[in-house]
């Protein structure tokens, strides 16, 4: 059984972080340069952490698998970033952002972590503006805000539909400044294949150079993983093709606990699948629901073109079911509603697996130019993919896998249960509970990287006696041999199915049984089917190409091999959690009107899974969630 | 859904190259390609066939497949990112092509972008230009309140237009001189338009342009091929602004 200490500081909620910062040990300025920190991943969390740690004086080695750190998938985030600035004077506050986030997560996140997130949210906006991030502004020169799901205030800052891009380029520029100053050593086109522990502490990683195939060891005093989420387990998701779970999975297999793996976010507004060739799904930002209205025809089999269906024959179901939040109901709720409508036979489009997102009324009210200014790039993206003009025809949308709330377990300092291994951003489990609110991922990634890890890592380094280690250490030799052996094995199978074929099989099992709606029979079925695909993978996969050259198939094979293990853990966790909460909907646990029914008496905990060896069942440890301030309530958006 | 979707049979002439060896074009059939596929999905289909046959699949860079990460980098029928304006390769759809067509696919060609394998090139030179000055020197923490720095909406919008650059390098590949001026000017322009960028304005222009020269990108001769190839619509107006910035920086240099 794991011993998990969340290290949540005592004292009143509002003062926990301030008190904690004072109590954290410091590394004096002259000593910082004696420490090396490895940061894996260069998205919002990784880039902001790398830049901030290097500015403080640490030696940073940063890694990404892409050809440039600027390409990490945070770049694709569209809608915005939340902060409790209350610039619109509509009643926002740190406490309200905190409350909305806890409630949005269906009361399955830690109060103290989320409160800190809300506290530092305002610093993030200040920092980004100082870097020259071109947020949207009003004519008076001040920053503009819009609304996002699950909130009744306008607290979302944005840069057209490319907020993630602009924030990431800000963090990337801060990082490149440190590269230029020699404080960060950048390793692009590197994939982390192993985490290396010495005396139980994280002391380095083994990577593959994706250009030359070379296996390399990198030594450090602490390791930070900011490697994103694992949505690609499903094959089709809004993640980038390269987004993967290998780094966190290797850490799990070295003893890091994996928390709440079943908490997956299915985003309600994505462009529907068009055929079997589909390689990924494209998100249409939640911000569109500020002005777009979601509807399906009232009658089944109404095949009239949308423009010929009069208002009285339309069911604006989100406005009908959730009158106070309407089209801005949170993601999990909106996704399930879309599924219900399609299951009722009222879906639209050729596949009938879509609902309309209609801008007709907004265009009439505000004019086409205003809509173009707000969402121009999204409309253009939609048209390129579907060949339909959303200014004239309503968008067709359907839910798709988008984000994973689960991830490696971390304490209040963002350190996993392995000393020295820190986990930031989507890769950890910490702040979003069972459902993340829109525009909160960017906030969390940057909060972790700019404003949390710079304080907490010093406490670890100052408080640890780390022996001097170099890459000739046995632990590194062993990890290199492990990584090389696995690659050799993958290339030697020479079977009959491609990596993509097997990945698609896994994805279908996950979507059918561990997707938007889950039940005991389906989850048990998944637990039967996934090991079969895994076995076939290791006996019948075909990976061509060479080990010592750029070989994208080999990269993909290693990632899919890990998804085939992680998928099973997700199903196991979903089976164990017999309540519905947030994005985890167990059909056995629902109210009469099909809303998620939580079971606080039995499931108000974080499920932290521990690896026990191949072929052995993992063991689950519960971290009970204590709510001191917030009263656990039924989550209602009606 | 497009009501006109159908399938195409195409011939591809693809550049194949391993490091340290000369490259060559190899011809591959691409059969039963749905017009709803993106160009990269078509490449996936061709690669699946190659793997099944035990051949080495074609290496190419790609990641987000929604036109924002800047990874994809193919020159299609002589055009970086293909024939459509303001469209990255991943957003180019096969409905743009016709039955029986032969399509030539090459890497982004430039002296500063060495080929790694097949269609994948090394664009790290662009990162090194950014490291030379593509930033505002502001360390984390203690930034003033965001609304203490008002920015006229017109300038914020222009800065955004420049900041939309995805760093793909199509401008370099399109330019007969392999100049990176459009890329460099997008960043110089963004920061020159904003109050936050003023303090380092001159240093930035000098250092980024010096690094561009050091990386052996060619000089700009204002042909405009870069603007035509840019998937994000970055305009040559940014280059005009950059020349002014550079001239001002050079004239005011204190030795």
C-alpha cells in the first residue's frame, strides 16, 4: 500500500499558499547554478517552468519530441484562459473562480490546490501581457473578456481563437531567451524512454534522439515531467498525432502513482468523423457557444436542410434543459446531452451522429463582421475540413476525446511519490477533479510552470542530500539497455498488422466501453479485450525502418505499446468507481433525468494506482478528499 | 458533410533521402483516396501500403493536423504547403486534386534546412534566430497589472496578425534566395507594435537579423513569394516595418 502525503498546509484556505511559500526551504542564489533540472515537454507547463527555473539560476535541460519547443500541443488551444481579474465588474473573485472550478470538477479535486490556482491566475495574465502576448483588447486599449462553460461571469482572456498559440509563443520566447543566455540546454527531437532512479530518487532520463536513433542518458538533480495528457489512447482525439503517455507511463512503472486514470474529458464541440481514413479530430472552441446555439430537430428523421426547419420544429435542448447556463453548460454535461439526442435518433448530417451549432441568430444580431472578428479562424478551419460555409449553414458537431483530468499523482508541491519527480500541467491529476472547465487548462499549465514549481522545487533540492551521479552509473546503464531492448524487440516482430491498425482496435474498445457512458458489463468486456489486442501487438505488429535513423513508425509503436497498458488501467479505474461524477458517467448511477449521480459517502477520494509488475493487478490507494470550506452539493446547471 | 465526396486514383512522385546520401524521386500509386481526406491522411494511406509490403515508409513531420503547430512541411507541386492560399499541408484536402493527377512531393528546400530523412528537414535555425532576440526580457514574477499597459486596439490587432506566424519555414522554402525575412519580420513587427517591446527594439532588430545571416539564410529581394506561400497570411508589410526598425537601429548604434 502506498503512503501518500498530500502535504496540504494547515491554516485557513486563503493563507495556505502564502504560509507555505514562507515555510519552503530556499536554495541561495549562488548555489542554484550547481543544480541541474530536467524538464520534459515544452508546452505551457514545461516551457514556463524551464524559463522560470533558468531565470532563477538553475541549469535546465529541456526536452521535446517535436522539431521545435514551439510546436507542443498547447499551441492548438483555442478559446482562452481564465483569471479572476474581475475587469468586467461582474462579480468575479478568486473565491468564485475557486468555487466554479471545484464545482465544475464535480467535487473531486483538492480544495487547497484549486484555491492556489485561482489565486495565481491573475499573475499569469500580468506575466503574459508583459511578454507581449497580444490578447484581445477593447477600443480603450484595455483587455477584453468573454464567457466560457460552467461560469456565469466573463473571466476568459483570449487572442482570437488562438489563445494557446499566443500563450505558448510567450512562454517559448521566455524560454528561448534563456537558451540564448546559455541557461537552458534545449534538446529537441528527443523522446524520453526511461526514468532513472538512484537510491529511490529521480536522477535522470534516457532518451532516443529521433534524428539519429541514438540512445542517450541525461543526469540531473530533479526531473520535471510536463508531457501532457493521454487522450490518444482512444486513437481519435483532438490531441496532436504525437501526443503520448510514454513519459508518465515509464514513471508509473518506476513506482509513481497514477491518479484517477478514468477521468477523461469528452469535448462537446468537435467536427464529426467523416470516414475510416480519419486520423484525428478537430475541436471547434467552446467559445463558439457564446454566440452559437445548439439544436437538433424535434422530430426523428427530419431530413430537411437546417435552413428549412422553422424555430417551432427545433429543439434547442441545452437552453431547454439548463435554462440558467443554456448553451454554456459545462463540457461533460453538454457532451452527454448531444449523445442522448443522437441516441434518440434526432442526430443530423449524413451519419446522424452530429448536432447543429447555429450562428444564424448571432449573425442577425451582431452582423457577420463581428462574428468573423471573434471566430474567423475557427470558421475557416471548419470550412476547410467540411467544405461547408458556417456563416450560411449551421456547423455540425459531435463530442470527441479532448483532455484527461487524470494523471500522475502529485502532492501540494507538485511532486509525485517518487522523490525528485515533479509533474506539471495536464500530465498531473491535480486541479480539475472529474471535469475540467473550459479555459482552465491554459491557466493550470502556466500556474504550475510560472508560479508553483519555481518555489517548490527549491524546497526539494535544499532539503535533499543527493549523491554525485553521472551517466556511467549502473542505473543509467540498465535503463539504456531496457530502452534499446524494447526497440529491438519492436523491430524484430515483423508481423502482419501495422501499428495504426492495432491502435485503431484499441481506440474502438476504449470509445465503445470506456467512453462517454460506461457500465459494468462494458468495462469488464474492455478488460477482456484490451489484453488481447496487447498480446497481438507484441506478437503480430509490423514496424519497418531502421533503429538508427529517423523512424516515425518506431516512435509510434513505442507509444502505442504504452497506450495498450494505460487503456487497461483506465478501464479498471472506471470499473472501480461505481459512482458518476463529471466526465465519468456510470449508467448504473444516474438520476431520473439522466444526470450524473455522485456517491460522496463511498467515492469522495482520489484513486491512486500503483504498478505491481507485469501481469500483476495494480493496487489502488485512496486519498480521501477533505472539504473544509465548500459544502458538497449536487452539481446543477439548471 | 460534403455531398460530392468520391475517390481518386493518383500518382505520387516523392523525394526519398537518407542522411549523407543523395536523394531521388520515387513514384508511388495512391489508390482509392477519398476527397474528404487531408493531404497527410492520403500520405498515411500510402505509408500503410508501404509498411504492408515491408518497405520503408515515407518520413514526414506532422503533429497537430489543424494548421497551427507548424510541423508539416511539404512542397507540393512546387508550392510549399501546396496550391491553396493560407493553407498548411495538414489542412489541404484531396478534393483540391483531380482523378489521375500526378503530384510531386518534396521537402522544404533551403541551405539552412538540411534534410533529415525524406520530407523531414531540420529547422532549428529558426529557433536560434528566436533565441537571439525574439522576446521581451521580462522574468517571471512581479509583472505590473495587465491593464496598466493599454494598447490601442488597432496596434494590438496588427501585432496579433504578425504573431500568428507558426514558424513552419514555408516562406524560406518559397524564396529563391531562401531568405527568412518574413519569419524574422513577423516577430520584430509584433514586438515593435507593442509598448512592451520598445526597450529592446533596436537590439532585437540587430540581433535577430545578424543571427539570420549567420544561419546562412539568403537576402531578401522583395519578390513576395514568401507572402504567397505563408499559411497564416503574414504580410510583407511586416518586412517594410522591419527594414525601418533595422535602419533605425543601425543609424542609432552607439559604439
